[in-house]
């Protein structure tokens, strides 16, 4: 099968400063507190609080909390949005969570759209907006390409290069319409 020529490529990550100063310290705080609680209760025999957990409950809680916090820190460091476009499709990958292909002949309409990630989608990442009935792939920026598919699903690709992506989609869709 012939490899299509790549017309658009962008790879974006979460703002690492936001991760370093917000997510990591909170998750690390949970980990440190959990380890301290285990040490205090199991080694020093001095439970924390007026109504402490049993040793078994504390161990079970720690088995969930510590790996969960480590996973959250890891996820924020490795998560990235990759968007590629060639003559036939748009490829979206939200690593390590999902990937999706949108064929250009599946597109009913599209537009460039300004949005507020927090108000319209509840934040950044892989999101769903009840208000817009749209799945959002949002990493950075406040402008995206809002794509309406023929199957009535809607997708917003939020990227700092949304205008460039929009123009490429427009060129390909217009070329396809002229050919048919």
C-alpha cells in the first residue's frame, strides 16, 4: 500500500511548568503522606488521627493510592497530542490513551473555533463537551478545528496550529468536491 504524503504534523505536550508546579507536588504530597502514615502506624505503632484506619485498611489504601499517584505523575509527563494529515485522512493520537483516524470523505463540515478549555470542556486532555456535543482533543491553545462528521459526531482538535490545520482540511475537501 502506498504511503501518503504528510501535509501536516504537530506534536504538543502539556505545559511542563504547570505539571511541575501543580500536579507533581500534589501527587508527591499524597505519596509522602501515605508512606509516612504506613511508617507511623506499622513501624512506630502510632496511628495518625483520632479515628485511624486499621493496619489492613491502611495497607489496602496504600496499595491503591501510591501507584495511582505515580501513574498520574507519569501520565502528565508522557502525554502528548499528535495530529497528522495526508491526502486521505487526519490521524489523531493522544498518547498513551487513544488514536483515531478521520477520513476526509467522512467530514460533513468544519470550522475554526475559539473555545475556553475549562468552561467549554472542563479542562485539557481528551474531553467531551455536553454543551457542544463534541469530543475534544485539547493540549494547548484556545483555538481549534471543529469537525462535524457525516455520522453526526463532532470532534474538536485544539492545537496552537489550528489555522494551518484548517487550511489544509479546506484545501483537501475542496479538491475532493471539485473532483467529484
